[in-house]
C-alpha cells in the first residue's frame, strides 16, 4: 500500500500515549491518537501522585533508570516552554529507625549510579532543620524531585500533536488491527461512528488495557502478552495546613515506593498510595483504611492530629507482576520481540511512567526507526 491515512496511530491518550504521539509528530509524522474515553488522561494518568521522580531507586541499566532520569530533565524543560505549573520542591527519603539507615546508603549509591543530580545524605539534625515536624533518624535529599500539573501537561502534548497536523480522537475505542502487505496496519476503531483506517506505524499505550489491545492485533504472539495485575492505591487528604514543603518518602516497599506525603499544587497535604492487588480496576476509597494510614504516617509525622484525614481518591496501576514477585522493567516491545514490523507495544508502564513519558516517547520513535 503506497498511501496511508496516517503515518502513525497511537492507542491511548494518557500521558505516555500523548508523549509518544508528540515524539512522532515532531519528527514529521502525521499522527492519530485514539482514546476510548470522552477526554484525555482519564485512566492511570489522572489517578496518581503527579510527582516528578528523581530516578533514585531503579536497577542499573534498566529502562526505568534511564528513562526516568532522561524524562525528568525533558519534562522540566517542556513545562517551562509550555507554561505548565510545577514545584521542584525536592524530596526527603527518610529512615524512621536506625535499622533503616543502611537502606538510605544503598539508595544513595543507586541514585549516583543512575546519574541523579544533587543527592545529599542528611543527618537527623540536618533533616529536621529542613522539615521540623519530621521524625526520622536520617534522610536523603533529592533536590530534583517535584510535583506538577499533569493535566495541563497532557493538554500541552495534545496541542503539539494537533499543531503538527495530527489528531487526538476521543470516544473512539481501538477494536483491533491487522498487518498489511507489504507493511503497515489496518486499524478498526469503534464508537458512535465506527471506522477503519490505515497507518504505517502503530503504538499501543493504553495502560490498564495493554493486554487486551495487544490480543486484538492479528499475529501478535499470545505467549508474549504478560499477565495483567491491578495494583490499587488509595489516597487520603489532609485537613489543615500542610506540614512539609518537600515530598516525604519512607524507603520503598516490595512492588512500589510506599505511602508518601506530597503537598499538591494547591498547597494541600496528600498521603498515599497504599498498595492492594485487586481483581479488576476499582476506584472506591474505603474510609476503614484510615486507621492504617494514621499509624503509618505517624511514624514520620507524629504530629498528625486525630480526624485530620479524609478519603480522597484511588488509582490503579497496570502491573505485570503479582504480589511477592520481583518488580519488572518497562516493556517497550518492538519488532525484535513480537515479529510485527512497525509496531511498538507498551506493557507495565506504571511509576515512574509519568515522569518518564517524554523519554518513553523518544525511545518509541527510535525503536520505530523514525529519525529526528
């Protein structure tokens, strides 16, 4: 086929899908981003901490380590250029007992290996000088960490795609794709006005739907689709003045970074997420979880008043590992993995996916062979 409707189709208009579309569009590709919901960023991208991660924890040589650090640098520059609000407030990773101090040393070593800038090891006195209400035995300071307006970021990405002649098509679910001879794909899209379109390249970045989308692509090897696991995390909001300026994180827990504190862009304190594996996406927040939040938070903030927490929201992370299993790397599966030319399928894009999104987009474009 000599002519295609689009150079590239991206499935999913969350932060990562839009970043992939942006990376392709700025390389001269005409892009269509298909989104099943009525608005962009309604899935994983709208139910997270809006944290810009430094890149401290991720294993040497992993995609997460490289793309988080690269993505963070790109993200701050993008926010500056597009007037997206952020607060580079910094983060303290705190040891709440003397037994946890060696974990800080290990995290610091990994952060330096990952080329994270400005890391500092703080004594108890130094940490309390920065955050007087904190309880800890020592801390790490990551000055490059922050929070930002993730929806404004996604709107800016959408604007860039459209300014380059592309389209973000809402309420249009992906229903399947078939490889064409001698290349490209026929894509079936549903919604109020179902349609079929053709594209030279296809990127699937639908978050929680990654497995189902891959299964709907003819010829995609079923044995290469990872199992889907849903990691639910609840958040509680603080009533009253925010106690800390910086992000406060305990050392990571298995499978996640653990319940942490942030001061959001509105100046309010928010705690979360916890982690519970669920059978299907579930966004309810159980008020009965509050006692566990109080106990956990008071380990690093003893001054948390009774009755100060209220249920806020919940998110679900698209995990590709189950409880007790090692946390895997991002998967950006290109032709060398699944054998389908012109396709990159993304799996397991959870934290630090938001921070990494621009770098993920760059990586996807390169794996598709689209030069700058």
